[in-house]
C-alpha cells in the first residue's frame, strides 16, 4: 500500500544553513519513524511559505545517501493570512506494506507542532 506521510517544521532564519538542516532533519525523522528505504519512496513534495527563499529545501534530501534518485518537487504554500510562518512541509509518498492509515507516523517538529497537535508526537 502506498501512503502519504506528512511532516512539517519551522526555521527561525531564512538562511540556506537553517533551511537545509530543517528539511534534512524532518525527512530523516519521517524515514526513521516509518522504517522507509529509498526504494519504497515514490516521490516527495516539499512546500515552503513565501518567507523562505534563501535555498531549495529539497537539496539536502537529494544529497542523502541512497535518496538521490527519489523524485522531489518544491512548491510554494498558499499565502493564507495568519498561517504559520517560516514553515517547511513534506509529503512523502511511500510503500509502507500493510501499515494501516492511522498507524503511519506523521512528523511535526519545532513550531509546526501547532499545525496538527493530534499527530505531533
């Protein structure tokens, strides 16, 4: 079964270093929590809020050993007034075997825990 695995995190500064660290950390947490291998991942969508533009958050994911062939697309979040600022979101589409929808581990880090407190661990 292919499942969508969600995740989000925030950065405190719009710098390449902060963006790269946050997106790589989030991705690795998703991979670890869901016991994913590179071959199991169909694709990854990375979105950022409009206040993040110093670097592409997909870059460090592509550079992780074994993940260089995973298709990754970056997009801009819809700029809704009052939405969480400085936010990076991931949607990892992956083969998870017989894991039920409610048992998928969605990961919310840093300030993004407010987005889905029911899923944040």
